[in-house]
C-alpha cells in the first residue's frame, strides 16, 4: 500500500465472473480504480478485456460478483442507466452514428442530460430552444478540443480513421461522465497520432477531472500514460502495479512471450 | 420563433385553410371544383398524414413496422363510432346538429381525439412486446397485429362487421384533412430536429452505441411507435367520415400498410417532404393511369408496378433520399455553407 492518503474508489469490482456457457471469459476479477486515476488494462488477445468493459457498462450482466461505481451497485443495470450515473465508453470497433453529422453525433450523446419533455420539442417552447442552443454550444466546444469543429457538418463516417476514434471520445465526453472507459483508443493510429492522443488523454483527465480506464495494445501508450496497470490473461488478473513493476513481472512476460 | 409570431402564423394558416375549404365545398363564383378532383385532393391529404406518421417509426427510428393500416383502422372506427352514436348528443350541447357547420366543427375534433387516443393505446399494446424484435421479425409481428385488429373489427356487428361502417355522416372536409396533415408534418418535423429525434436516429444507426450514450432505446422506440399510431388513427378518423371512402375492414388490410410503406420508400425513407411527395404520387398515379386502362384493360397495375421497379433499380434510396426538399435548391450556392440553424428542418 502506498503511504500517500488514498483517494476514494470510483470503481470497485469484486470477484467478477462472466461465463458464456462453459467458457469463463472473466474469472474472479477484482479491481479498484481510484478517483482521478489513469488505469490501464492490458493482456494478450482474447484475454477478456473487452468483456470486462461490457460488464462494466451493462452490455453483459455478470454471472457472479459485484461492480460498485461511486457507491452504487451497477451490476445488472442497463447500459443507459449506467451511463446516466456517469460512466461513458468508446468502442474497439468504432460505433459512430454513421448517417449523422459529426456535430449531431456529439449532440446526441448530450440527450441524457436533457431536461425537456417531448411536448417542449413538439410545440417548440422556450425551454426547448434554449436547451437546443446550449447543447449545440457544448458540442461545438468539445469538437474544438478535438480539432473537429471545422468538420462539424460532415458525415461522421467521412472522417479519417484516427479522427473517428477522437470523435468517439468527444461523443463519450458529451454524456458528462466521471469515469471514461476507452477501448483501444490508439488502434490504427500512427506513432505521432498516438503521442498526440496520449497527451490529449492526460489533458482531458485533468481538465474534466475524469477517472480513465483504458484498454490498449500499444505498449508505448500504456506505459507512457497509465499510472496503474492491471494485466489480464484468460480472464484472470495476473499482475497489478506501476508500469515499471509490470514490465519486470515474470508472470506478465510469460503471458506475452510464452513460458519456457 | 416567438409566441406572438407563432399565433399569427397559425391564424393565417387557419384562415387560408378555411378559405380553400369554402372554395372546395361551394366553389368561387361560377368556378366549381370537379368533385372527382376534389376527392383525389382529399385522399392525398389523408395519405400525407399516414405517410408522414409512418416515417417517424420506419424512417427516423428505423423500426420497420407493417401494421400502420391496423392503427388506422382502430382510430378510424373509434372516431366514426363517436360521431355515429354520440355525434348528435355532442352537437346538441351547443344547440346544433350534426348536419350543421357548428355541430360538425365540434364533433369532428372530438372524434379525432378519441380516434388518436384509441390508436395510441393500441400502439402501446402492440409496441411494448413487439419492439424487442428487430428487422424482419418486427415487420412480421406488426403485420400480424395489424391483421388481428382487422379480424376483430370484422366481428363487431355494431360497427358493420364485414359490410363496413356505412351509416356514417360525412363530416370530414378539406379543412380538417389538411389541418391534420399540416399538424402531422409539424409534429414529426419538430420531433426530428430535437434531441428526441437525434435519439431516434441514433437507435436507427446503432442500438448498442445509442444505449451506451444513455438512450433508453426501448422507451424511445415505443414512444415513436405510439405517436405514429396516434397520427395514423387521426388519418383513419378522417377517412372513416369522408363520404367517398367509408370504412371497410377489407380496405384496411396489410395491402394498405404496404401502400403507405411504398409512399415513404418512393419519396425517400426518413424524408418528410419525400413522404408528402410519395403520398401524392401514389394517390394520383392509379387515377392518372385510368385512361390507359380504358384502352388496354389491366395495363394500369402493370405500369404502376413497372414504375416502382424502375425506381428501386435506379434510385433505391427514394426520390429525395434522406434530404428535404427546400427552396434553397433553386438559389445559388453561397460562398460558405451556413451552419445548420437551430430547429431547422433540413438534413445536413
């Protein structure tokens, strides 16, 4: 245990297990993510990282175990309920709203914070107009951060791959989360783009006081920005520590390079 | 738009509609509108209400429903029931009768509201279980529900059963048909350009991502389905009390649902102006081809089908695609495209 005063846990996972038929994709997993942390989740292909994300965001419900987000148990809740509590995510295989513009993608994600009723929209009340303006302004601000404001009117799928990934992050931020889950944010980016993304993620964490949990295969990114890293193999946690500790851990080396 | 301006626009719109209604019913001086054409115009108005309302669930939310005729039937029969069995009483409340202008002006909106509520309730009952399904499965289930509704009505003697609801008083007129068509367009356009419309589009594009962005997909699908059903019920209430077109279960089977689908597919699924255009085309086309039929019997449906096949081959996204028709098309392009205006009704 570190000697510094421990910050509060934002996400606490205990004995989390997910079985698909006879296959245990996640086994007895425990995690403790502190507020403001940049927490990395790594592991070989098929280790169960994305399954963990799907469990945390309610896409799957756990077979056993607990997930507590800021004191509320979220195991078994629906994805939209978890998002409402302040958990947002991006997807490994980009899932933008294809036939909508860049701006609309981000504005859509702000829907969850809307306080108007359907009737406001139907008869166009002042509340509707005010909210619509605010949503648009907020979305444009987010797009500016990601340098996407100049393409706000383009279709989301017309963007280059790297920008689509960044747009996914912008869209996730529009839900006003306190915990952001990034599933391979640097996938498909060239080294320079990856470095820019690292800086951006760090900056976002401080600017929006976020806690960030990320799955990533690009070791340069993971080792460069994560403060704590947990290594998963075959659905089990095999190591947990700082980047330096992880790099030296024999179990990790074995998982990645194979045992003798 | 400020409240006063809205009120002024509504007042101007109503005056224009009432004026046109007067011309339709009684002509203008020596000028009389041919009854046949007047009937087609009225049918176009009802078709617009149907097509634009179906576009909300099929085009915007992307949930393929084949049960629109069923909701039209529920609304139509409920509305007509109110008029036939309680119309005189309601009109009597203001000392009028159903045949008089004042009486029908009171009974008509009441019957339409009843029709809308009944259809919305049917939409809720059908929507909650069936909207868990996707794609083809949803289409089949809604088709089945539509037929169930029709068969139930077929077996209620009070509303005419298989003979149809024939002892009705025709109180639908141009004014009611087109104010409802315009109301439907306004409702659907306003929903679409709002945060609710974006939520529905998100469901259409990617349900998993929509859920992850905090959208309760089931709730919004049901909401769109219920509104769509309610508006179909209004269209039913209008057509049920239009003399030229009395209610008959045989006219409200799945062929009618498919006809409405053809309207929105033709115009461009998701486009409101496209749906209006499709509704007009599909209503006019069979009539316009009647002359052909006189010379070559049976050719009418052949040409009609051929036109649809050609359209699907050469323009599968419909005539307008997802775009909206707007006067800007005729203006020269400005140097820089303006950002989409708040509450604007154009797809960018």
